[in-house]
């Protein structure tokens, strides 16, 4: 490893960013968002199924 940045490194980084940003945007809409919100509410909200509640 020489520590030199090449065009291939920038292309790889760009592809990774596009993939991860795409997944994040995809999860923000529709049925997936409702499922994630339901899970978050179950873990941190009033509708927990545990004997404790996380206080923030």
C-alpha cells in the first residue's frame, strides 16, 4: 500500500455511498417505515412487552 488515491478508489467510494444512501431512502418510505416505527415504539415507547422502560 502506497497511500495514493486513484480514480478507482473514488469510484468505489461513490458506489458505496450510492448503495447505502439508496437503502436509507428506501427504508424511509412505505410499509418498511411503518414496521420500523412499530419496532421502535415497542422497544422505547409505552407499548413495551418488557418489565422495564427505557427513559431518555
